[in-house]
């Protein structure tokens, strides 16, 4: 009963818009004080030191800084133009470029919001001029951006791995196949909709010579360098995820210098943006770890696991109950807040049901993706709406993402019934 009351209080404060870290810390300190007295204050200091002194957590500011430099180096514009040459002949035309560019950007930025904002800024003017269906345009951009937390590197995966004590390297590798499959599914639904309503795909693009397409491939080089530096070093066992993040920063710095886009002003903007984002994430993480420490001392996860096991329901039903739980929760709680407040309670249930925590990490990323495009707090909906040059109703974006949301739910089902989608590649890796 106390678990339910505490969780309802937590959800209530978050739904009212109270700062996530403040809610987590308050619940942790109150619950701790009631059971441990003044000793909880000393424990709080120890927990803060443990989180901030973690080698794994160094990856967070590094990946944030890498994304900031990439966004300001002008790589995205040329990458989008080049990708459009290769994908515009498919039914749906440049809508596929939105998905493809988002997937490639996701493999370098690690942030869904940054991916949607960057690709949307480049794509929207051209698609509007070509008379594409505006709802499909907005939906493809919002949904494509969600790939940022599934396709590695992913800041959300680092957070999950830190809280659930799962291998971040395995999580990164595990997200590759589902990320690619989901991007293909997004393109598949675009093809279906374009065939059903050809006018939605706008004016056809002029044909270009094959030699010109080949020359355009050089625009992909910066992104491939970053991907190789990060994932290649992890895949080959040369670097940990944190060390790979540092290599990624060095790679994007080199790209920015080569493009003559690295100025003192740009560096200042990158550092300021990184500090703000990192401070927000780490404040939430410190508060979350403290609250998780308190509930562990109280034995809540263990009691909850024993209760759930006593229900004697199948693992499949357990996972669908968890899916429903996150779909409802994601409609009114922001992604990181949803993760840090539920992982300590849900992961023991998943492990008790016989699932791998790395698999569940990938699975959870897709559920978090759905929360990014479901109103009223779907962050990507508002990001895409905010970069529309002529405004328009938010309803356009919401309606536009529905087909892609359906594909996410199909992907959820595939992972439940075919867990190898997330576990096969990590299983092939030596040392993982």
C-alpha cells in the first residue's frame, strides 16, 4: 500500500510540472528520514559523490558536447541533400530522406530532440515548396527524431545502464539492429501511404545522373567518421563507451576544423549548451540515485518482485502489462523522468520474468520513443511544431505521427516475441 501511495504522489507532482530532481530528492529524503533519521543526510552525500565520481557518467557531457559541435558545424545540410538524391525515387520521395537523415543523425548525436530540430530545420522549407502533405512531413520528422535514443550512441541508454547496472557497451550494440529495422519500418509505412495517396508525396524530383550521386557520397563522410570512431572502437574492444565518447568529440572537432566552422563563438555556444544540458541530466541522476538507494534500503523492489512472481502470470503477459504501463505514463511524464523513476521498480520484475536487462534496455528505449510523440507532453511534437515557419495547428503534427506510432508498437511486439533482434549482435561480440 505504501508503494502505491508513494508512486501516486511521485506521479502527481511530476504531472503538475514540479521539477523532476526536486520531486525525486524530496521523496527520497522524507522516506529516508522516516526510517533512518538524521543518518540519511550523510548517506545523501555519499550517493552524490558515487554518482558524480563515476567513470561511466563522464560519457554524458562528452556525448552532449559532441552533439552540440555537430549541430553547429553545418554537416547536416549537405548530408540531407545527398541522401535525398538516393531516396527520392521511392514512393514518398523526400519523406524517406527525413527518416534516413534522422537515422544517420541519431548515430552521431544521441539526442532525439536535437535530431528532430536539426533535420526539421533543413527539411521543412524544401518539402513545403514541393507541396508535400504537411501532416506526413511533420509526422516523419517527429518520429524520425525518436531514433536518437535507440540508435547508439544514446544518452538515455547510458542513464538506463547506470541505474540498472547493465553493460552500456552491450546496450549500444543491442540498439543497432532494432534501430535499423524501425527506420525501415518507418519508410515502409511511408511507401504504403504514398501508394494509397500519391498526391501526399508532393512534386516528383528531377532525375540525376548516377555519377553525380556517387560524388555526393562524400557528404556522408563526416557522419561515418564519427560513427566509426565511436561504434568501431567499442565493437573492436579498443575503447569503453566513455573512451569512445571522447574519441567522438575529437572526431567532430576535427570535422569542424576541416570545414572551417570552429570559431571561438561556436565553441562558446557549444560549451554553454553542453553545460546546461549536462547539469540538468546529472541533477536528475543524483536525485534519482538517492531515491533509488532509499527504496532499496526499504526492500521495496524485492517485495514488489516477490508479489509479482506470486501472481503466476506468463512472461509475455508481464511484458504487455509493462507496455501498457509505459504507454499511459508516457502521455504525461517526460522521458528521462519516466525512466529514472520506474527503472528501479520495473527491472527486477523483468529479470524475475526471465528477461535479459540489456534486452529490456533496448525495449524500454522504444517505449520511451512513443512518449516523445504522444500528447500532451511529447517533446518531439513541440520541437517540430516550433520550427514550422508559418505555424499551424499542433493537431497536424499529432495526426501525422499516428502511422509511425503504430510501427513502434509493431516493433515492440517483434521484440517481445523475437528477443534475438536486440540480443543477437551483442552475443556475437567478443568481450560483451
